[in-house]
C-alpha cells in the first residue's frame, strides 16, 4: 500500500507540474534587468501634462523608475547623458493584432502556423523598435507570442491579449466558406477556430463557453463583434450581430474574472446594445450618431478608435471590403469630433491588418491625431490614457504597475527622443532616427548614443 501511495503521490505531483506548465504566464520570467540606469540631463514629458519638465535626472532600477530629481544625481549607475533631449513614456497601441499584421488573409487562413508565428515574432520586434512598448491585442492567437516575449526569447512589446475574437455565424470574424454550411452545433471547428483566431458562437451558452475559454488561456479582456466589419466577407457594416442576452453572457463571464468586454461596433445600434449589456469599451465607432456619443459619455464607457484617413492597406482586401472601408474612412472626422464634443474617454489604436508597410506608419497614424488634438493631447492619449484603459483588466492585468507615465514607481518603459515631440510630433514618424533610446521594463533595446 505504501508503494501505491507513493506512486499516487508522484503521479499527482507530476500532474500538478504538467498542469502548471500550461497555465498562461507560469513559466514567465522577466529579462534580466540592469542593476541601475541613470538618465541625466533630460526634459520629461510625463504622459499627462502639456509642458516639459526642467532638466532632470531619472534613475531606473529593477525595471522601475526609482527616482526623479532636478539635482545632478551622482549615482554610480550606468549613465545615459540625455543632452537636454526629451524623455517620455513608451507608446501604447490600444487596438493591435500581433498575429495579423504581416501575413496575407490567405496565409492566415491556410498558411503554415509555424511560419506565421515566426513572422509575428519578427513584427513584434519591429513594433517595439518603433517605440510601442505595449499593445492591447484585440483578436488573434497571441498567447504564445506573449509568453515568448515575457520570457525574453523574443524582443517585443508587452501584450494584453484578448485571444480569439468571438463572433456569430456570418458576423465579422466568420471566415468560413459557404461550402462549410450548414453549421453543426458541436461539430468540427473551422481552421480559424482551431488556430484561435476567431470563435463562432450563436447563443448565450456558446458565448459563455467561448469567453471562458479565452480567460482560461490568459485573456486580459474579451472581444466580441457586435456589428459588421470591413475585413470579413459576409458582414455588411450596417448589421447588428449579437443579441443583448448573448453580449450579456460574455460580460458576466468576464466580470466573474474581474475584467471586461470590448466590442467591435461601428453603428448606433451595435454601440447602444453593447452598452445596455454592460460592455465597457467600444472599438471603432466610426458610424456613431450624437445619441450614441452622448450615451458613451454618460455611462463612462471607453471609445477605442483609430484615425483611418485613407485607404492605406486596402490592396489586401476585395472590392466589397474596400467599399466598406471607404464608409469607415468617411466617418473618421465625425467620430473624433463627437468624442471631443462629449468629452468621451478616448483611446488610441491603429488596427493594422495584413500590411507591413502600414505597420511601419504606426507612429504616423498617431501623429495624424493633431487634426483634432494638440501634440501633447495626442501623446497623452497614446500613453497615460491608454494605460488607464488597460487597467480595466483589474487582477487579470498581466503587467501590474503604472504604465504610460514617467513618475516615481512607474514601470520603466521609456523613450529618449532627439527633439521635442510637443513642438514637432512628426518626430515619432521616424523612430529609427529620433528614438535614440528605447527601454522596456528597465532593459535597453536601442541606445544609438552609445555608438
């Protein structure tokens, strides 16, 4: 009996260890941190204000900003002399698709998964080197990429993953062919579902299961498509997809885990139904009306929208999708005008899909916000405001701590800019030239001053 007990005990321990190995983040260990780094003689944009600080010193230790001082710090840390340059928080993209930036739509649906993962890893490094130290991933199988970045295997931004987009039959994110119909409930999953890109759910119970599956894998928030979209073949922009009870099922599942639901929603009906169900962030909103904008503001719901100003990236889409894209572009000025009028809590994102060239313009998209905002307001949106949105994840936040600001105790995600972006925001359009130091979690990924 003792031998049986021992075998059972060994088996139980092995099972526990095996289980631990697949729990998201359980194997994560931050890259080794430099003991201390001192930025000397820098002027600080703190991520919130509209002016730069006096010449200051910023001491970074163990991944955090330990101290900010206007005195000439004589610390024994590694010193980076800023020469009066601007130190600011790392940029945050609140609507990114880490796995869908570079491949074509066909490569996503039918290409080799291993190659697509390597492609995403390469893009993650490029994203970081553009100064975007954090992204909120709004759909795609990015859990493995996130783990590789967190373990230091790949250089890339912090990722707040949503996991698979949850959609309905014929909704935005349903990439099946007509030959796949009729769908058998509980039947074989499609390719997009098997790789974790999107999941089809056609009842509150199915929605609840799919939401819980994303949370089980480590989602920091849950994403549903409440209306039609551009890049999906069977979802006109004007349609409303999930019913309110279906949306509420996802909201309840997320709230049980202490986090929230964001919905893809362009139209007034999709927006209003989402808010009625308890959704806390609307993605896009380009076709909203005054009543919808007023409701978003009244309920304190976030608007995560994007400055779509032209048809960049449309070449990867078919004629019908390009026509829908023109509708969205036509609504861009209106969505920002309404966001300002009603003082809506607004986040910045880019929603780049299927285009490395467009991803390279990530900073330029941020700079284009100056059509509606001052440079300081635009940069604050992409730093402290986006960080406030990320904090809605509560205890599901994979990176506890202050992001998006330069202040004592904050996470040391920092950019040293050669020039003043508050005077000339176009500096962020050329990160290779103008971001002379890029730091994430206290680790330097670029230091062109050391050449």
